[in-house]
C-alpha cells in the first residue's frame, strides 16, 4: 500500500529524539579526541605562561634602565643583560626585551634603543589565567585547540562518541553516510547486510540506507516492525519522503531511502540532528542571508533548497525540492522551507545552515 500519512520533519525529529539522552563521555588522549564533541568544559590548571617569557630573541632588560636610549645617545647599563631565545623566561628584575641588535656589548654594555615595560614579552597568565576556560562542552575539538590544551596541562579530554551501526541494503551509499557520521564525531560500524540484520544490530543509534520506499510493504520498515517498533513511515519533505523511524530497544533507528538525494535529505533533516543530540553538541547558529531569487514551495511539504553564496550575505537558490548531484557539488548552505510556507520572495532574509 502507498504511504497515506506523512509526518512533518519537526514532529518526526521530536519522536526520534524522545527519551534519547547524550551518550556518556569517555576520556581520550587529546590527539585521539580530535573531531569529537567535547563532553565537559576544559579549564586551565595553572596560568600560562607561568611567568613572563620572551616573544623573540633579544636582551632581557629593565625598561627603566633604557629610558632615553638611542643609537646617537646610548645608555650605559650596569651589567650585560641575558640574551634570551623566544619562549625563555625573563630573569628577575627585567620587564622588557631589546632586539638582538639594540645593545652594544663592548667595551661596556650600552642600550641603543629605549624599551617600554612589556616590549617583546608575554606576561605571566596573558594567554589564560588559572581556571580560565580553554574549550567549552558541546563543540567539536579542533586541531587548533591542541596547543592550548598542551599549555593548560590537559593531556586527556572527555568526549562523547556515539556508536552508530550503519546497514546498507545494496545502495552503495554507506561510505558517504559513514563519512557524514564521522564528521559528527561518531564511531561507525558498517555492515552490507539485508534489512533482517536489524534484529542483531547494536549501538547508540542504527541507520539503515535502502529498503524503504513509498510503500508500507517495503522490506526495511517491515524488518524494523518485526525487530522493534516502527514509529513513523513517510516524511513530509521533498526529497526524502520514504524516510522511516523507530526503536530497537532503547536505540533510535533511522531508515533512509536508497536514492542519494533522498538519503541526504533524511540525513540533514533527521540523521545529523540525531547524532548531534547523542554527542551533546550545541546547535549551530543559523546564518542569515538575503535571497537573490524567489523560492516557490509546495504547501504541506518541507522542501530542501541548496544554496550558493553569490556574495557574503546573498545566496542563490540552486534548486527547490531536489538535490541533483551536479547541484550538490556547488552547494554551500541549505535552506529548509517549512511545510506551511509557500516560499520566499526575492530579497527576503532567510536563515540557512552552512554545509
């Protein structure tokens, strides 16, 4: 029988997430935690740098001792300053650094330039004081965070890593979906199995691609109903209409259609939000932009509109209700027209999500 009832994306997502909680955080070495969602706020255990340090090679001096110095009026110093390399600690009694050629050593040490307090140095605690936040929970750990973690004395990071079982019913789309899930920090188990493998599937979430169409007799929904609970079959969205959701035990199950554009629509509307929820990720802020052209949409269906930035704050719709492969390679953001809207006029300000 054909699908007779379609569920709006917001309602289907709410049902999919109902009762689902973020996975427990696990501690991993910082390098192994890259790309994962941070599970708890990270704070510096001590100030950094722990003391004043040189930012370049130069002579550590007391700025007051160099007051008025110039190449034409050198100021004698009581002793030869210490020559430091970048990153070395300043000795007591010094608060600035002269450049390597701003001092004459013989016959007596003389400053050839005046220094102000703080010149060419970084003060203790300037990067961050003790207990300062280094990275916040709910966002992805980036390579750029690693130097701060090392400086803060943080060797391990608590991250949330959803375990996802991905079953491919012969579509060949598993590598794409596995890559998308990996971007969200998930750990993927792949299985090129038939839909009846659902009964033995484990993990924090189960994704099945293929085996679901616009009929209640399709094999993946039937297998889900037999192994657990089929909660909804039929998404009020274009593309992605044949999407279904359910549960096996406590694990949420998402059945994605076997065509690439339908699977991607189901992923963006339901799959990605599910994994972000499991990982405890903060919702990314939408990006506001102005439409270069009118977007006309069908009432009753959420329609996906891939966008390209014509200018930094102006987007051009590439298609409406379809995700052709040639368009996907150009898309930079995504607009979802809600089921109750007829679209947007040219020049309208819209909220979109970067891809």
